[in-house]
């Protein structure tokens, strides 16, 4: 390899490295996906969203006399816990659970 080719190869390598960019990792909120999934599950189950209190992690929805509740909280071990309940419609808890799991990709 001639000196000119070596120089050209080094120059290309230098320009290639100059074009590389390093990004700092941005922390991801572990509550974001479960929270959005809980709100969407209410609508998927046919409920009107009535409460979405991020501070308490509580999402509520109603349809007629039926009421669904999903509570999303951080557990002491750092995992996210989700509690799903309902009243006024015997199959609502299962529909909410199915909708939530679908939105979470399960």
C-alpha cells in the first residue's frame, strides 16, 4: 500500500469517527406504560374515564351503574403493581384485565 493510500485510509477513518455521536441514556419512567395502558383499558372496556389521578395511581371509569378501577403503584421492590377491580358488572374486571394486558403486549 502506498503512502498516499495509507494517508487516505487514515483520513477516511478520522472523518468516520468524527461523525459518531454518543447519546446519554435518558431514564425511563417505569410507571408510564402501565399508566397509559390503564387509561386505555378503561376506554377499551367501554367505560367513560372519570378519574385519572397520577399522584395516587388511580384510574376510574363508569358506564351506567358499572364502575371500573385500576390502581397502578410502585412496589417497594421497584416493580410496578396493578390492581384491577369493578362493581355493578360481573364480567367487567375480566374485560379490564384483558384490555390492560393487551395494551401492555401480554
